[in-house]
């Protein structure tokens, strides 16, 4: 029996369960004048106190729906702000429709409103969490999963009604920079009183209605006994083969002082601080400036990626402090430290494809990396009155990284061994000052100045038993070849921006933006061979060695007009840019350019839960100094890079359409998006091959690339089963110059995922599904096709008194259909934990990589290389842990 048939049978069983154990009570909620009431609370309280209450809120058309256990008795209560609560008895024997009418009660006590499970007021949804939790939840993540309309994925990303939470707050203050992962994984469930979701969130309250923010924040409100109290938990675990893990969360909250500490030590491959988390801690301007100045990457980022490893040790510590000095002044700051040692092992089969030749390379790659990262940030927020706000932000980062790798490359019968060592230290300082002022109802101003300084100086050493890059570098013959590269980059960015918001009336706004971005970069490289006699063979005589000073100034003016009419909102305008740039190296280049970059936004808001948004923008971007340096430098053991001082800006059209719909009544969440990018001018690498060796030069060409993608996600709840369908389709067409020939490349990737998840109160939460990805890559006349299939199962079960069992399993099948290669592996993890209700102690046993799988297999392709790789992973880990709640 195939995996698809098994999956289908399980779907049928789950569907049968859902229709056999529940009945539906549905209808409308209106007032005495027959006006439909939106977001009214409908609660079904079971007579049997051992069962959980059921809850619904009315949608935009005043409809509600409750899924109730068959043959059970309930008390139904319907509440709405400003109206008397209606109650009645109900026995769930058959599907029933009941319309409810509420009477006005203008003097209703506010305390009654607060106790509602969910209240909705304009852009704020408040969840009273004690109406949804059972007391067995450990962290914020488990609480969020029980709230209607909220989803949390395994990476800690939180979405509400299909929209991503961008800022996480605790008692109105950012939690470790506002990222969601550290919050959902660490905030104790028993400290949470209410959860607020703030749509169209803005840090500056008086800018909310004019700044066009698309942010969404989540604010965690603590229980009264946790608002001036120290709480948290610590955990320690010991596993087989000397594996270990310790974790601690300590929180202190008071009305004026908040302190949070998170610590983690482990050698199980768990990376507490990932690249995604690092991006959340980037400094810079507030979102009210539309992220005008883009982050272009730095030496820090490459060491943040989470990878499968064969050995790992991680140390992580984070401290966050905020202090309310008085009603006008808040100060806050955080310090983050991460120390990671990892070993990886990968085997790769590569096929190099050009019009003139094709050959294979078998490669083994062993890597050891030590990465130390420190981040410190200090913020001052000053509000002299309700219409004025100041921000002063200082952030400092430093990283020290040491990496080594041993590569064994086999081409035909020729073996080459290359040992690479890289030592890099990088610094980053970011200083930001912002001032926001509402002068009158019609006029508001924002001003910001931002300075960033980056410095990194990696030194790379290559050691090999045979000549490499023959014909590309001037090697002297020796028994062992030792190559050295020093590369140093210094970058200073100085940005200033002024924005004026002119409110003509409630439906017409004009926005004016004036700004200047100045970039100064110094790029230096030196490549040489260290000879056995102690002397140096410097490659400068062969055109190597760069010493470049590069400046770019961008003076811009933007004017935008926004107006609303009915359910439609339009915003259109343009930025006029005057670019001036200068390069000083072996030659001097001075250029300037003026560009008009229009943009357009349209939104159709049928209701709070049904919207369409259309965006278009003409964008421009410039390269960094490394692509402009006009002399050679080593890029890897088999590639040499030379920049192109004649490069100018890339220019591309970007368009997107987003649609989302959410209905608690219908149990439906739907979101879809279409993105299109067309480069009219773009930078592509021109590649010359000499065997496996590559000589690369970036060039600017017309119409080099076109990409589009489509995604559709649907969640549908039927009875006590939630069904999920997710599909993605993307294509990319781009040109490539290889050995003087223009090659047309095309990649098509599509994937889909279907799953079903049980939502019963006294039944395990089981999710089963199937995921498939299909990739096609065409270069000239050659086509490669890859397929991955992944059926999966997850189980979460709270049983007896205090026991929690979880299990996740996936069966991964990879197939390269071009070469008829196939690989299958199974990954499973499981956890059993116990915590007595009134005890501070908890106990846990978990197994990671339960089936002791050795490696994962995957593919990748570029314009001239198709790769199949096996990445080896940690063995089975079985660990016993003890925890203590403070």
C-alpha cells in the first residue's frame, strides 16, 4: 500500500470521527432593531465541569457557529458590549439553528466586558486566556495554539488571521527587540492574563492613522501577581553519549522595572540564536520610514544560519532590561551573547553543464566552525507630551569567527585535497536619532538621522597537495601549496530623512519625503603564495590586489497622495533620486544619474476579515564595493573573481497582489499572493571555465531576469477537524554568459501540502499530512527534474494528571529523475513530560532522531551546476531532564 493511500485512509477516518461525535449550533446575533452584531461572544458552558467550554464570536455578518459534543448539556450565554447578556439551556442532540436577539444595557459594568473570552475594538483584539487554557500549558506557544485565529509554526513565527506578528510586546514594551521566537519559547504560560493583537501597529501612537503601517503587534499582559514578581523556570538534562542541555528563563516585572534573562547550554544541535533571530535585532530606522534604507548583509550573517551538524556545542545568554524613569522618559537595553562550535560533513555530486562541455565532480566537505557573537543595544524614549516623541538608539555588535574545512575533490581520476582556514573579526556600530511631532490635526513631522559603521577583515588560508586554479593564478611549483588572502572592508552609511504628513481631511492625505543617503566603502584585498623557503609569491604582478575607495550619494524627494472612497484606498506617487558615485582605484570613475521611481498601492477592504491589496514599485539598487573592484581576488579554491568598475544600478519592476479572508463562523482562513519581478537592467556573472576552475566577472545586461510566484493557503475547520491546504508555484527565467555564449536558464518549482488536524478536548491532537515538491531546471537543451515526497504525522496528547506526550515523524523521499537516483530517510522525535499541578518540579524524557538516521539528501542548481548532496546529522539522542518553576 502506497504512502498516498495510507494518508487518504487516515483522512477518511478523521473525517468520520468529526461527523460522528459532534453537532452544530449556529445562527445570528442581532439587536432589537434587527441590526447584526459583529464580534459578539457566544459561549457554551457544559453541565459536566470536566469538559471544556466551547466558544465562538460572530463574524462581520453577525453569524456564529458552535461545535458541541453530541448528547451533552450546555448553558449558552451571548454577550456584547453595551447589551444585556442572554442565556439559555441547550441539549446537543441534533444540528440546530437559533437566532438570538440582545437588549441594550447602556449602563453595563465594564467588569462584565473584561471577562468576555474575546473583545474586539477597532484594530485591537483582546483574548482573555483563562477561557481557553486547561492549566497544562507550559509556554506562551501552547497558549497561542488554543486561541481562535492564531497560528504558531515550529520556528516560532506567529500569525493572526493569516497575518504575521512583526513585534512582540510584554506589558507594552518590546521583548528582546520585538522578535517572536524568544517570546513564544520562553514566556511561562502561568504568568499570562490576557493577549492583545494590535493591527496597523505603530510605536508612535499619533502616527497610527497617517503612517500607513502594515505592522501587527502582540502584547502579553501579565497576571496581577506577576506584575511585581520574579518568576520563570530552569531545566537541566543528560543524555546518552555525553549529550546535555540546560535552559533557564528568569523574569522580573514591576510597574517601573522589567528584567528578563534567558540562558541555554547544549550540544544537541539546538541553536537558540539563528539567522532569522539575528535579523530581528538589526538596528536602523522605525517602520514609519518605510524601511527606506535597506540592510545589505554583513560579515555577521553568514555564521547565523542553522545547519545540520555532526557535532555541536552552543552557549547562549540574553539579558533585557527596561526602566520607566518617569511618565515622560523610558530607558531600555539588551545584551546578547552566543558562542557556537559546530562540525559538519557533506558529500556532494556535482554536474557542470555548459554548451561546450559537461563533467562530474565528487566532493567531500568537512567543516569546523567557532562563532562568537555579542550584541548590545541601549534605547532612550522621551515623550515630553502626547504629541511629541524622541528616540535615541545605540547598537554595537562584534563577532569573532574561526572556520576550517577539508575538501576532497575527485574529477575523473584526479584527487585534490584542499584545507581552508578562515579567521574573521567584524564590528558594527549603529546610532539612530528620531523625532516625531504632531503640530496640529493637519500637520505632523518625522525626522531621523542614522549612522552605521561596519568593519570586517577575514583572513583565509588554502593548503593543497596539487596546483589549483592553473592558468588563473601564478603559482610556483612546490610539494605543498599554501595560499593566503587578506580581505578588509570598511563601510560607513550616513542617512537623514524628513517626512511631512499633511491631512487634508479624513479621506485625503499628502505625504512629502526628503532625504539623503551617503555610503563610503573601502575595499582591500591581497592574495599570495607562501613559499617553503619563507618568502612570498605575491600575485599582484598578475593583476591581483585591490585598494578601492567607493562613495555613493543618493539625494531623493518623494511625494505621495493617498485617498479613501468607500471600501477603496489608493496611494500613488514617486521618488525622484539623484545619484552621484565615485570610484578611486587604479583608475578613477565619476558618474551621476537621475531616476524617477513611481509606486502605487490600492487596497479593497470588504471587511476587517476580507481584503485585497495591490502594490507596484519601480526599484533601483547599487552594488557594493566588492563587485566594483577592478582587480582579481580569490573567491574560493576553484574560482577567481574580478569586479567591474563600469557597473551601474540595477532597475526592476516589482508588483504583487495579496488577498486574505478570515471567518470564525465558517471556520475558514484563506490567504493568497502573487509576486512578479522583472529586471530591465541587472547584474549577472560572466563565467569562463577552465575545467572545474572558474573566472567570474559581473556584467550589466538588459532584461536579464524575470520571476513570478504564486501561493495559496486555506485552513478549513469542519466539526473538530481542521484541514489545511498550501500550494506554492514559482518560476525564474534568466540569462547567463558562460564561455562567451549567452545561455537561457529556466527553473520551475511547485509544491503543495495537505493535512488534517484533530481538535477534540479529550482526544490526542493528531495532525497527518503529505507534502510534495517538484523542481525542474532547464539550461540550454538540458533539463533536470527533482521530486521530494514527505508524509508526516505529529501527535500532542495531555492525559491523566500532568502528563504530556508529543511525537513528530516525517518520511522523506528524494528522487533525481534525470539520473534515476532515489533516497529515503525517516526522521522522528518524541517527548514525554510530567508535572503535577501544584508542584514546581517537572520531569521529561525525549528522543531526538529516534531512528538514528545518518544523513539527509537534497538538491540544488544554478546556471551551470547541478548538485546532489548528503548532509550528515547527529545520531539518536535520548535525554532525561528535570525542571523547576520559580
